[in-house]
């Protein structure tokens, strides 16, 4: 009984000794000085702007551009004369569409190099229609941004990249695409990291509090990083798992001496 109690006390002491370091090193995106996490609130005006947000084409985006013309004089049927859509039945975004250059341009038949960065997909289509009108009667152009995505890491069952469909996505959709949260996920402090990674805009979302959700926004933008933090329990479990092999080895070494002492007594 005394031996069991001593072992329990020793394990507890080792947990206290090592778990603090483990918990600190286990979480990502920490600051030097620990501060209380404040759940991000979004005003009604800002939320309306986010709902109306439309992505703009940027350098290194991949865009799908299709140009249509009328099939015949007076015909309402349109025929594609140019398409940059993927026809290889592959999901590899590197094979889809046309790559927008660092200068923000794409090169197309007849009209050559055209700058489309900084434009929405609809604005780019309108610009291309106006240029193709110089060569084609009644052209119609569609433009889509094909490689929009968000990144989900941390305590989700299948961390990874999620493609943004139809230009919009919310936090719940992104997490669901990655198989839902794990049992160790901290549901009251999920981070959305947005913008320039040297000076990012970080939002803290509390999925466990309905009132907090009413005051915030779960709308995502392309290239957002969603980080689901682990609870402290996972840190303690990890510390325990790290210590068990050491304790088993120590116990194996000490057991013969303990048994000999008991026999002598």
C-alpha cells in the first residue's frame, strides 16, 4: 500500500514538474506575455460588409476564363471558342485555369496580356468582354477564381486545406469539411488568422457560447488560417505519456531492491 502511494505521489510530482513546460510548448501562436483571451466582437455594420464581401483576383491566383460567341446570325445559342477550364478530370489546382502572373496579368488569344488583378471575377469578365468586342461580335466571358482555400489546423480530425466553393465559406463549414473537432479541442477559443502573416488580424471565436456567436462573425475569407487550440487536458495527457516510460524503467530498476528490503524485514 505504501509502495503504491509512493508511486502515485512520485508520478504526480513528475507531472507537475514537466507538464508546465509541455503545455506551453504544445500550443501554437502564443505571445511572450500571457494575456487573457478576448472573444472578437464584430459590429452590425462590419458584419454587413463581410456578408457583401467579394474576393478580388491577386497575383498567383489561378483563374478559369471562358469566351463564348453566338453560334450563328440571330442565334441565341452560344459556343465556346476559348476555355481555360480543367479538362483532365483532376483535382490538382495547379492544373486548373490560367496562372495570374506577379504583374497581375494573364495572356489570352487575340487580346494578348491583360491585367486583371485587383478586380472581382465579374469585373474581370466585363473588362475582357470590352476587349474581345474589338475582334468578336457579341462576345460573352465568364471568369472564376479556382484556387481559393482556407487552412484548418489543430484539434480537428483531419487537418488540411479546404477549397472555398462559390467564393464564400464559414467556420462551421470549414471544420465540418475536416471531419469535425476532436475530443481535445478547445471549443471556446478558436482562432482565425487573416491577412499579412507578419502583422495578422487574429479573431477569437467561442463556439460554446451562443451569445458570443451573436456578437461575432464566422465568415471566412480565402487564405484564412483556422487554428483549433487543444485543451489543457491534452497537455497533461501528453506529459503523462512522456513520463510513463521513464517511470516503468525506474520501477524495473528499483523493484529488486524493494523486494530485497521487504524480505530482510
